[in-house]
C-alpha cells in the first residue's frame, strides 16, 4: 500500500497546555531529525501555531460523531510510522483500545510510544488494554522509574526502555536561540480543581490552597519586594490555571503587586519567559520541567505522583518538595528568602544527561549518528 505520510504523531496535542505543547514540538522535531520524516501529520488543530510554523499537517474540525476516530485510522493506515509522543497517554480503556487499532493498521514495527508516563488505571479493563498495547507496540520508552516498573510488570517481554521526558530534547534544537538574561522576580503556578483518586474535585482543598497561596505571595512580596508573577501554563476551559489564579488575585491585599503571564502556544517563548525568574514555585509537572531546562530554581508543590517521579528522577532536594495541599506557608516562605540570600539548592541530576536521555527516546528508531555524540550517555 502507498504510504503518503512519513509519520503520524498522536498525543494530547493542541489543547492549550504548555506541557503538551513541549511534547508535541519535541516529537515533531525528533521525527524530522531522527526518522528523516518530511511529511508529518499530527492530531492537533490545523490552525495551532506550532503546527502551522512546523509545516506539519494538522486536523480539520470534526463534522460528525466518530469523525476523529476515522481520521486516526486513515492516517495510521497511510503512515510509515505512528508515534504516540509523550505524556500520560495510556490510562482509559477506550482510548488505549483506539491506539491498539492504530497500531494494527500501521503495523507493530512502525509504531512507537515515546517518553510516555504510565500511572494508575481507571479500572481493570484499562489495565488489560494497556498490557495488550505494550505487547503490540514496536517500541515503548517511558519517562520515569514508576512507569517502567508498571510497564515491565504488565508486559515483561515487550520492547520497553526507561528513558526520560521528551521535553528536554528541545534544548538540543533551541540551544542557539536561548541567551542568558538577568533574572528578576518570583513566579508562581497553581492548578485548579485537583482531582482525587476517585475522580472527584476536591473543592475544599482548592479553597485552602488559594488561601495559603495568597498568604505566601503576600509574605514573599513584603519580605523581598521582588516582582511577583502568576504564570499560566494551561488554558483549557474547565481546568485553566487562570481560574485558580483569579481566585488568588481576589484574595490578595490591594497593595501586593502581581503581574499575570498568560498561556502562549510557543514552547520556546515559555522557556525564555521562565529563564528570567530568580525562582519558580509550581504545581504543574511541566512548570518544573521548563524550570529545570532553564536552570531556574524551583520549589515543587506536588499534587500528583508524576510530579514526585520527576523530582526523584532529577534528584530534586527534599527541601524543595512540598505537598500541594498540606504545605506550610512559613516553610516555603523561609525557603524562598533563604534561597534568594544564599542560593537555592539545584537538582543534582545534570542537565546535559537529561538532554541525552531525552534524545535517547529515539535511539532504537534510527541509525545513531553524529548528532548524538555531544551527550555523554550515548557516546
């Protein structure tokens, strides 16, 4: 059969989420660089800025029920490679079953799941579907230790490797476009409506977190007079960071000066923005990832196990890790003021190794070439 697409990239793309934006762009660039893909389709809207600028083929609007699923199947059938590119893309039964159909259409040897996270499943059927997916997909690379343990327990004979998050590979492509800037101010990022393990929204926890966030920002501003920023990394309608930041702003005293930074669909711009802060206090996983990439000191407010996995993988100091619901305002305030005065404790895992491991997601899908030799783990 004639394959008129070199690659079809599948993920939670084009949904106004800076983390997924980074994964999408890293997968696009990786497919071009390591697979030599020229004709690339991606399941993100055709008018998405990253899709437009990359020259990839986006998706038109869905016009009838099941239209998107048929598009997935058509593109899988007509692509030389189907790549499930990064993030938590393996959790619901129906979604994983659809991905298995795509593998069947593309062929196992032409299918890859790169830099994915595997967490708790919604039910036993989702777990069974994931086991089948792992055994059927030609290559699966996972971003953290827990994902590797779950994956290899489910499918011990599948082609599974422990690598790293895809996002740090962006530094390989953007290295000459990122220049040092003078740092100023403290940035905060909060998620709204954290979901409990039972699928419920913990409204009381959010109200408490908003109250403590307002106290923390006030104390930080009064003690340091540093510029304070609220940075939004997700702008999906129901879970936008803007929603909780609005509540925090309403709870702040009128004299506290805070600047809002809105979501932008541009990972390079987000990296440049985060590089200017003296420190970032963040909940979202990719707030931490972006900060790590820019060597911006960060304090992690962990609302999900994936944040804990990231901190363990990067050897982030336990002094810089806090429970998003149970954190002490005084403790984080002291950590900020101490860090500003004496220096913050940075993650111990070297950034150049993270970049190498991020690039190594592609190492079984291409002939290794000189582009990888800059990074010691792949020499």
